[in-house]
C-alpha cells in the first residue's frame, strides 16, 4: 500500500495544476487512506481511466493510466476487498432495507455488514472463507462474520433481505442460492452486486436470474474502471 500511495503522490505532484487529472489521482489516494482506517470513501470513485482521445492529446497520461488501472488489484491484495462501497451508497442501501432483517452471504471482509451495523441495521454475516490465501493471505473482517457455507445460511436462516456481492465466476453457488430461494418461496429482496455476464457470478446465474436495476441502489454506485458492475434485484 505504501509503495502505491507514494506512486500516486508522485503523479499528484506532476499534475498538481491540472485539476481534472488531479481529481482522479486524489480520489484513489483518499479511498486507500479511508479503507486503511476501516472507513468507506464518502462518495463513489470517479472513472479512473482516461479515454484514448485524452491519451493521444497528452502521451504523459499513458503511464498514469496504467498505474490507475492497478488500483483495484491493489485494493484486493491490500485489503481483501473486491467491491468498494461508499458512504452515500451505504445510506441508500440502509434506506432501502428500511428496518428489515438482513443476511449477507459470502461476505468476505464484511465491509457492507460493518457499515449497516453502524447504522443499527439487523445484519447476520456469513462466509466459509475458502478464498483465504488467494489474493490476500488471511481474512481481516471489519465486523463479526460467522464461518458458514452460503447455501446452508440461506436454507437455515430467516431474513428479509439477502446480499451477495462479487460472487466468483468459477463456481455456481450463486445459482444454487437462487434456486434455494425460489424453492422456499422467498418474498423478500435478493440484492446482487456484480458485472452481468462478466467477471462475477456464474453463467448459470446470469442465464436464469430475473433482474432489475433499481435506481435507488445504483445512483451512488458507478463503475470506476473497466469492470461494469451494478446493483441488481434478483428473482
């Protein structure tokens, strides 16, 4: 993290008089500093990349563009976070939940659960932690997470809102979860954060899910790189 922040500091000095470029650099810096303090960024990150037109008009942007493209991987390896919520989006989610009981499955380091608990939402958080040792050596949850398989959680627990963010595309546990919800006649809200037919979730899931993209859950959740994830309600 320190090396990457220093790299961003060098870029900030180089472009300190170019406000639109500096804005992207400072947004990445501030996000990393917040996450290091177990705090969420206040608002959504801007699009960190530059267009081809921008780069052709200023070739000095090419190496900066490459370094900003490393931001997500830096967040993954440093903090064990694949999805980066922000405080405004979390408040939208809190209002959407509106006092209902919540279960977050495959919660990872449970950033969403931690934020909702700070807002006094009733949240259960589970993960089997089978991702340990991949991009980050050990889980470091921001709040209590019970070690439990996602499918077991869905079948045995009672909840009104289910949250699943950035499920892997290498297994179809997400489709198994959706099948279980349909079998039990779940009438609440199943919130999935991911890139449709992209780097998250299984092909089985995307082919069979009935999706809607509510404005309230996406107005403060916008992609910041080439991965176009969104917040979906799934039936």
